[in-house]
């Protein structure tokens, strides 16, 4: 059994849903040496999240953002945690709903994603800044 772990920092992305699969793959070339295994990607933040979804049509990412903003609106009158701005508390809720990690099988040195799947960074803040990810590979 082999294991590798790296922490990477992504440049700041604007609010929305962004494909980061290539950033992840570029950061951990050791993955190519794994015949059977798992990649875990974990985000070290409470106002951004990760998910896996459509990698071809960018309107899917736009619809995700629109839907999340309807589902978890800014300026809800019941929010108490408001001192970091109107986008902060909704960002925490969205991050919890979407999740802080994804796991992807590795087969013959490649991520075993479906044809139309990619890893998304879900940036829920207007100015979220740089985001740190921990990439962990287990396998043989």
C-alpha cells in the first residue's frame, strides 16, 4: 500500500462553481503510479466546498449557483452571524450542504470519473480568496 499527501493552494476564484480537476491532477503526479486506489480531496475552509458534477456544459455550473442562491439567500432576517458580510452565513450553510471533501477511485493511474464528471470548487463568498486543499492518495 502506498500513500501520498500534498496540500495545495488554489488562486482566488470568483463566487460560483469552478472545475478544478486539472489543478488537482497537475498537483499530484504520483497518482499515475497507482493501479487501484482512492484520491480524497479535502477543502480546509468553512465557506467553500467541493462536489463532483457535469464537466462539459458550463451552464450547469451557472444553474448550481442560481439554485444555491435561491435555496440559501443572503440577508435572511433570522441570521445572527452577520458581521463578516451578507454572503458569509449563507456561505457556511452552502458549504455544509455541499460538503468539504470528495473521494474518487483511481484505476490504472487515472481518476475513474464518469465521462461528464469533474471536480468542482464551490466558492460561496463574493471574495473568498485563495483556498487550500489537501490531496491524499491511497493505493497500490
